[in-house]
C-alpha cells in the first residue's frame, strides 16, 4: 500500500460503495498515518469518543456521514419504522461527546432532512441524507477557506503565531480553522514562525499540530504548555490563533483545556488572541460560557496514558476536564466565515448570523 500523504488526504471521507466512513486515525499520529473504516454505530461512536476523529468540524462531518451510512441499513418499508430507527441512532451518536456543538448540530441537520422529506419514499430519504452529508462536508471546506482569508488580514510578514491544541486540517476536512490563516499566509510568502503548545494531557499540539505544520513546510517550534508566557515575554509571538468547540452568545468560548491560560497570558503581554470559529460552532441559544457542559474524561489519560509506568501516586485524586471556557473579555476577535466579530459580541455575532441568513 502506498504511503498516505497526510496533507493531501481528507480527514473524513465517505466510502459509499463499502458503506463506510473513512477517517485518518488520529490516535496513531505522528508515528503512523493510517486510515480507519467505520461501518457500524459502535465503531462510529467509539471513533468520536476515543478521539480517533476529533476537532469539532471533523466530528460533525463524521457524524453526518455516519448517520447516513447507518440509515442505509435501517428499515426501508415505511417512514415510521425508519424514523424510529434513525432517531435511536441519532441519540446514540450524539452521546459520544457533549461539549463540541458540531456533533449535535450535524445530527440535528440530518434529522431535519429526514423530517422535511417525510412524504418521500424511504430510499429517496436515504438519498437526500447522502446529499446532505456531502453538503456538510463541502461547506466545512469552504468555511475554513474563508476563515483563512479573513484571518490572514491580521498577519504580516515574519509574524510569530502561537496556537493551542489542534485546530488544523486534522480537526476539519482539509484546511483547519486556527491553521487556515497560517496556510493562507504561507501561500502568500509571509514566512511565519509558529509555536505549538503541546496540549496536555492528550498532546494534540505535539502529536498533531506540530506534525501537520512541519509536513506542510511551516517554521514550527513545539513548546510545553507552561512555556507560553516565556515566548510571549520575549516578544516572539504577535498573534494567538485557536479553534473552539462552542461559543456562547456573549463570546465566551469553550476550547481545549489550557486555552484560558493562554488567553490570560496573552492579555498580560498585549498579544491579541483570536478564536477561529465556523458559525456552526457558535451557539446563540446559550447566553454565557457558564451554560456550556464541560466533558470530563478518564483520569488514566493524566496518570498513565503516555507512560510505561504510572507517573502519579496510586489513588491520588485526578481532575481531567477536556475543555475550559475563555472569558470574552480576553478575546480580541472571533473569526468566522462571514467576517471578524469583535466586542460587544452579543451584537457582532448577531450581525454575523444576519449576514449568514441573508446569504452574503
């Protein structure tokens, strides 16, 4: 089998012929670039929960393709039986991870497709689901490209950029959100210097972002999470770009654990921090970050996952939240596919959605 080119392979793909969702297995990176075919509800759920596919946009695309694949095997004789099976699988997949809004957003969108076609035959509904899943995938690619185009306007030649976790191509289908401005800048010959926080405890910055940026020829430096203050104090960082899993109406943003620390440090040293957020990750139904459910994961990820022997005392209490919430006051702007929102976010985000509704 030929070696898989990470940068030329979509993170999530639909293999309709074999009724499978094909993903790059991110748990194997950077040691091995390996594709994984998901054909059952259990496999799709596990892939999302176990972070074989991760990043809010990629999770949404995988869920949309996954529920379509499952729909192909549901009862085809009558609508009610089909919809009952669909609703059960939708709820099951939606339970895999609670914080990233794209998971529930994509599944709701697929359910709306079923409901809006209820007068059609079930095979016609399944075909509509296929088209909807592909549309969600294509929109992700276009959205990330637009975020890159807006984000690059905030950069200049030779800038230093710091990013946390992985909001790169591996978190989306192709371009990434927080890395999209970096890739556009590189195309323009900006020669950026990028610093990647390692992102403990799961090391997405070390294993994924540093890997994909280096593979792309970007000047990349990996740092421990607790080194961000030093590189900012030295004046090596001009801008911080991070992704997000959910944005509240007031601009509070849930992202990978440690993001709020980066935001506080950036504020201290006068470095603007921008959230790269597809509108699909902005939840105008919640007022503040206090309303965002934060996923807590197994303590073994902290104490045992990356070590030959346990590195913490046995039975010590471990707190392992997957995300934290960055207060809107620490955010210089939220970059969407419809432009850059700035404080006050209740107003600017509403204007962004007005643009989206108007198709501008």
